[in-house]
C-alpha cells in the first residue's frame, strides 16, 4: 500500500517542490561560502514567500497589484492567441490540403519558427512603441508557426478511409471538410492551443519588458530596476502558478470535455503495468536458448 502511494501522482507532485526547496537552500549556502557578499543579493525562500503573500493580499509597492497586472497581460494574450489560432488554422489547413500552398509557406513558417522570442519582442517594441499593439503582435508571431505546423500535420494524418467513404456516398468537399476533417483535427488543434498559450505567454512577457508600460513583463522589470531579487523571483513563481492554474482549470477541463470518447491514460498505464498473460499453449511449449 505504501509503495503504491509513493508511486502515485500526488507523491510526485509533493516531492518535486520539496526537492526544489532543498536545492534552493543548498545553492544559497554554496554560493555564500564562495562569495560572501552575495548573501545580501540572493533571496531566501522565506523572503520570496513573504513578497508573494504581500502581492496576493494587495500590499504592493508596484503601480498595479498582481490581479490588475495579470488581467492586463491576459487580455493581450487572449487577443494574440485568437489571432494566432485563426490565422494559423487557416494557413495550416490550406498547407495540408494543397501541395502548392505548402511549398509557398513552408520555408517562411520554418524561418518564423526559428526566430527567438527576444528578437520578436525587440522588433515589436521598435515598430509599434509602447502600448498594447507590440505585445499582441509578439504573441501572434510567436504562436502562429506552431499552430500552422500542428494543423498541417493533423490534415496529413487524417484517416483516409473516412474520405473514401464520404466520396463513395457523394458528400461534397465542403461538407467533408466540415464534418470529417475538422473533427479529426481536434487533438491537433488542442495541442496547437497549448503550444500557442505557453510560447505566446513567454513572448508576451519579453515584449512587455522592452515595450510595455504595464503588464506582467513590465512589473518584473520594475522589481529588477528596484534591485529587489526577491521581487523578480516572486513574480517568476507567480507566472508558474498562473500557468499551472490555466493548465489545471482550463486546458484539463476542456480536454476531458472535448475528448470524452477517448480512453483515459490511466487505463493504458494499468494495462502496461500488468504482467504478461501466458496462455496454456505457451506454458506447454518448451523454451530454448
């Protein structure tokens, strides 16, 4: 019973932060033994926890509290993700259905995919200045290539037997795309949305650092300029909590609702953990070698 509990997902989720806390404290001791002056710079977990509690309770020295800050960034992220999903979905669908369209866009998609977030953030800051436009465009440019690639591969991996059946019954091409292709693309679209969220969030924060007047990225730069290391790390951990919150209460719930027809992962895990079944004929067959 104890061994099963230790193997469970709950024990892993509880063990990982404890290991990180231990590594954090050990790192502070190690760095302080080599560079004693770094003690005044390196924040302890208790300082960071106190800062995060002050931010959550609204006791902040920043121009906006944590809720206003994340709401500003969330609005930009939502607009950028919507544009990236629509534009990337249309282009990816066209690339998957047409070889000429794929040849036209393929190299440019790869080039945009290879561009780092920092480059897009700097470009958008120079091109659009301070405000909402630059961070939103950075989210779009960061997320759209992943949406395009996922949708294109989804089109290529769509089951051909369904198309054959649709053609056999004389279903028009538009209806086949709407009722056959789009439903088969849902796992790829969902994966594309997760990629766009994760990478678009990073691009947004970097863009706000260089070209923002508010938002999560600008606020972490505010604490950096104030030489408050506990503020920088505290806001970084708030980013993590924010991402985990969205993953748990948005993407997981949507995934369970959209993909109710799929077997749960635990079923496959239990089947994999079971010992192999040996038939009577296999028992009678002598093993050589």
